[in-house]
C-alpha cells in the first residue's frame, strides 16, 4: 500500500461525504498504485474507468460511507477481474490427464512440472509421468530428472537428438502402458515468442491432446507479461496460467494484466524454488497484494465500527431522553439500506446483543421505502413533534406520499409504540419487546 493512497482514503473518511473530485483523487491514487504494482497500462485504464463508473453510479456521492464504498468497489472489482474463485485443474474422465507447459525460457516451466507432480501426489495420490520435451539445452533434461527424483516421479526422455514431437508421442504411449493417471509435459522455451517454437508447441498439442495447457509466466516480468500471455494464448489457446516468482518483491500486477488480456484463469502461483513452493491462486488474496487493500479494508472496518458505535450511542441517549423523533427514525431507516440492517444497529446497544426478541426482527426493504416516503411528506414540525399529527395532517401526508391513509396511521401508531418501548428498554425494562418488534 502506498502511503499516498492511505492518506487519500483517510481524507475521504474524515470528510464523511465525498464529491466527484474526491472520486477523481481516489481514482488517481488507485491508478498510480496499480501502475506501481506493474499492472499493464491499458489494463489499468480500463480498470479505473470501470471502478469510476461504479463509484459515481452508486450512491457514493451522498452516502455517509462513501470511502468504504469506494474501497469496496475497488476491492471487489480487482477480485472479480481476476476471477472471484480459485479455478481447479482440468481433469480428463479417463486417464491420463495431460498437462502441457508453455512459456518463455526461464519462466519456471521445468520447476513447475516438479511442483505440480508433488502437488498431485499429495492431493490425489497421483502417479504422474514427466515427459522431457525440451531438447535444445542438454541441461534441460538433466534438470527435469533431478526434479523428478526430488518428487519421486518417473521421467520419460529420449535424449537431445530426437524430435520433441516424437518424444511426446512415445511418452504418451508409455504413460498409457504404465497406467499413469497424469502426464506432465515439460517443453522448451525461447527468450521471445518465435514462430518455430510456436509451431512445435502447436504440434505437441495436436499429438497429446492436453486437458490443460498451462502458460508459465514470471511475475517479475511486469509489463511484458501481457504481450507474452497474449501471444501464447492466441497461438495455443492456453487453458490456464501459473504465475511464478511471486516470492520476489513484485506486487503481482501481472496477475491482473494476464487475466484481463487473456480471460484465462490463473490457477497456481510459484512462491520459491523448492518443490513445495506452489500455491493455488486465490483472486481475493491477490487483490490484497496488488493494491495493499488489506490495510485499507482493515482501516475502513475499524472506522465503520467506530461509526456504528457512535450511532448506537446517540440512539441510546435519545431513547433515554425520550427525544427520538421521526428525523431519527428516518435516519435509522436510511442505514437499513446504507450500512446494514437496523436490527444490527439495535444489537449494538449495550445489553441488546443477546436479546431473544431481536432474533427474528427483520425490516423489509420495501416497507422501508414506503415509510420513508411517508416521513418525507411530513413537515419539520410534524417530524419532531408527532403529537400534532391530527387527521387532516395525516390525510395530507397520505396524499403527498402516495400511500393509503391506513398505512400512514399504522406507521404513526407503530412509531409511537416503538418510541415508548425504546424508552422503557433504555430504562432497563425489557417487557413488551415482542410487541414492539411487530408481534
Ligand atoms: P524454464 O526455463 O521455464 O523451464 O524455467 P526453470 O524451471 O528452469 O526456472 C528458471 C529459474 O527460475 C530456476 O532457477 C528456478 O529455480 C527459478 N524459479 C522457478 N520458479 C520459481 C519461483 O516460483 N520462485 C523463485 N524464486 N524462483 C523460481
Ligand atoms: Mg525448462
């Protein structure tokens, strides 16, 4: 989390209400934070626009919880962009399930093959066969063999003189013969996307019919990750992504970029060189990491709690002083839609939390709208001094709010009862609670 961003949000929170320039300021900071996290420029632009549209379109501008709403919108949008939930590996209904790696040289393909083998052994007691289809560097085969030994998985290899297509063909046959339930194909990479490699990978895909083509991307490559992901996806139609080297100091913005550009789920992340350094990808956690939203959300949560407590405190005082009027009533109702149910606010009043009468107390949002309309048709005098509500005033209110007179009468009666009950409650008398809560 950048300090700037924190300051901006702290500023918003203090103000309580925010206007369009506040939204603009917040969006500028979010944009910077995303760019600092190495999210691709174009992706940032789109993202910020989406968040802004949502922020301005919602009731942020006149809400009391404006900053909370923006933070939440940003957080939700980040998470949603990256896919909400963890996406598991594709699985074939008959063995073997074939997983093929793709990616630039040094991205972490060979390492990830080992990690995946270990992961599958541990989570499914699987017996994977690893196929060594990178023949361009003599060390590549040796490396896969070392990895295979570490995770106790057999490696199929034919040296560096055989065409990778042939290796895969024979490796697949071997896996079928040995009844391996998984085949993990390690492939070659290049420093950049090139035609010859892409053709080779496309041919391997044709031969092995992989259930999963995992693009392995180094998270440290930042901005460049987008072009790589786009290129591989267009030519191979990848099914998922493994983002490696997240143990480095990158904030992981590549995750957002890749997902936004390819639409393909990130399935795992690499968190180190060891064979157990593989994690299932969780979009919400990644959202936290990219923007440092965890800090903000905690801050906002705390602010929200203080705010709620202050509200509850004021409510208690009004109940005790018996000055709870229609203005307070409608303010409470507003919060039903703004920050959570009135029953929750009531529960914050000392001694109320475990009150059985509150257990089934619910406010219907439609009723809330109607009640609001009625109160809004009252004059200030009527709101603060409900005793003046004679029949002619009530008729006027009914006409003004478009609600039937019986409903107006019922509402005023209920308000009177509520007020009486509140007063009794605040003085320690809990009798009649059921009645107050609508029976
Ligand atoms: P390949 O060329 O795509 O097969 O990449 P390798 O699997 O050979 O990995 C290249 C280098 O990155 C090796 O030194 C790996 O140990 C290292 N590496 C791979 N994944 C990770 C990771 O998640 N974190 C860290 N820190 N290093 C990794
Ligand atoms: Mg390799």
